[in-house]
């Protein structure tokens, strides 16, 4: 069940002048060794690598809490944003029924799941229209314990629950996932006796799917979290190999950073599976927020673009073939879809349509992926394919660890800090200032100075 990367079409030998030359590949062993050593020396910020190995007790607690929720709740609502939301969304879409929330309870693996990762007032109001508070358990997730979006949602939910059922009910209906010590949520959780899970030290938001941030919502929805962790462990070991040509994450990082030097400042991820649609959102945050950095005057990063096969063949692929050489395309292919769906016979008298009959949708989507890969390759654009034998808990664990490690290795190769997000913090701080948080008055001044707008 190992996932593999086919990188043939990243190379000059396949795509021509705009590909990576053999002379660059020859540098990979040395460059790779430096990245491996650099990452090995950074244990304190890559504790997420330990998660597949060190959570036996936590997994037991998660499963116990999840079982209780599954028995009592019809709705499980995650309040969180960024790294506290994108993993749970991606995993749910990958591993549960594509129309999970629409299924009747007996066909669902758990309560309906809503992950509220925005503060659009219309969305907040809409949530209130669809849930029944007496059958709902909320999970507020914030590593920092201070993000305005999540705190605003928390206030809304606490008010609702206190008004309806009193303060004592909070511990039955609200679960907190946050830092052990830092931030505001831990204090609130202690005060109201909430069931609490911790985001471990050295596990940044966008690297936190394999800790309670992602594991609790997954377990509540019946996903085999141990299989996810097994997959992550398996990939972690592969990606520790000193041989770059046997180390998928290191190879991915070396290829993409070479491509960046060749001007490919855009990294398209194009899964050929609806189940992996939101994996692209998770990837986009990981890749953008980790690698979009400056070092002195030098600027780094590769803009992630999300595309879905085959849907976006009919919207974006024209650009990927005839457009500028400013991107790489990574296809995510699936060997065995979990369903086989045959295209029936209906108009056998018309051979221009009837040729499809008797084939399966499985054959069609795979043929379209291979055909698009061909079109992108012959147009001279670098691309690669990550092939999953099947989408299941183990391969999703593998895929997530692969991308986390590729991001970390790319950070080493680029010589930047992949684990901070100063640009995001700047926006968070200005939000505090605009909404009158104490201590941020000076920050507000900064914005006023810049407030001369030109509009048309
Ligand atoms: O990767 C990150 O650290 C960020 O994207 C965070 O996940 C995001 O800003 C939300 O932060 P928090 O979990 O602290 O509320």
C-alpha cells in the first residue's frame, strides 16, 4: 500500500529545455545530505515527526471521548481555522462518504461534522439554522488559544449553551484542543472543567493533523486513526533515508526547489479524486505558509494552486499547457477507487457515444489523468504524479507525512524558517487593534497612517 512519486516528467529528458537537467540531479546527493542533517538538528520544531510513535495514551483517550460523542451527538462542530481546520476537513472528505452529512444516521459512521473555518456572519447564522444544540458537541481548536476568529466562535457557542442549559452543561458539550499552558483557551477550559486535549510543543498548526487537532474529529466520525498514524510512521521512516533517490519527501523538495530556480513559482496540486479535493486546501496552507518567507532581501516560496481532475481540465489545463513556464503540476492519482461504476449501454446505434459504454468511470478518470499528464508533458511543462494504491486511512497518513516532510526539507534547502508565520501574525495583531484589544493601540496608529486610499 505504498504511495509512490513518478518524477520522470520533471526532467529535461522528458519535457525538454524547461525541465530539470541531469547536471542538477547530480547535485542532489550532496544537497540532500545537507537538508537531512539540517532537519535532524531541528528536533524541537519538528516534534510532529514523533506523533506517529508517541501517542499511545492520547489515542486511547481520544477513542474513549469519541465513543461518548458518537453515542450522544447528532452534530459535531469544530471551531477553528487554518491548521486547526484544514486537516480535519481534508481527512473527513478523503475517508468518509462523499455525501456523509446527507446520509441518514444508520448509514453514517458518526455525527454530522461541520468544520467552521470562517467568520462570515451568514455562515455562522446558517450553522445555527441546521444544528440542534441539544444534540451537538462542539470542539474548539486553537493552538495559540487566542485567534480572534476562533475566540469569536467560542463566545457565540458558550453564550448559546449557557443560556440554554447553564454553565454546568459546558463540560458535556464543549471540548477544547489547545496548548498545554499558553493562550486564553486553556484558562477557560480549566475554569469550566472542559474535556481538554493538548497540541504538543513543537507541533505547529499546519503540522498538527496527526495530534488531537485532527485525530479527535476523525475518530468521532469513525475513521481509523491508528491506521492513519501507521501510514504516517511508515512514510516518516522512508523519508529518513540518506539516499535521496529512495527518499520521497526529500526528492519532492529537491525537485520543487530546482523548479523554483528555473522560474516555476507556482505549484499546482491536481488530485484525480473528489475524495482528495480538500487535501489540496491542506497542502496549499502547508506549502504557502511554511515556504513563503524572506531571508534578507531574498524572497522565497511557491504559490500553491488547487485544481481538481477532471473538473479543472475544463477550466485550467489550457493554461498549464500553452501558458507560461512558471509552474509545476503535481497530479495525485488513485489506482483503485473504492467503487467501480460501469458506464451503461444506452445509444449503441451512435458509435461516437457508444464507445464509452462497457468501460467504467474508473477507466475514464484514469485515462483522463494519463491524457492530461501527456498533454502537459508534450507542451514542455514539468509535472509529476503521486500514485496512491487506494485512498484509505493508511495512505492518507502516508500522504500527509510525505507533504509535511517535503515542506520541511524544502525549508532546509531554501535556508528559511518553515515553522513561523510572521505575515499571518501581523494580520492577527492588526485585527486585535481594530477591534480594540488592550495593548494594541499603537498598532492601530500604523494603519491610520496608511489610510489614504485611492478609489475609483
Ligand atoms: O499553521 C499555523 O500555525 C497557522 O495557520 C494556524 O493554524 C492558524 O493561524 C490558527 O491558529 P490557532 O490554531 O492558534 O488558532
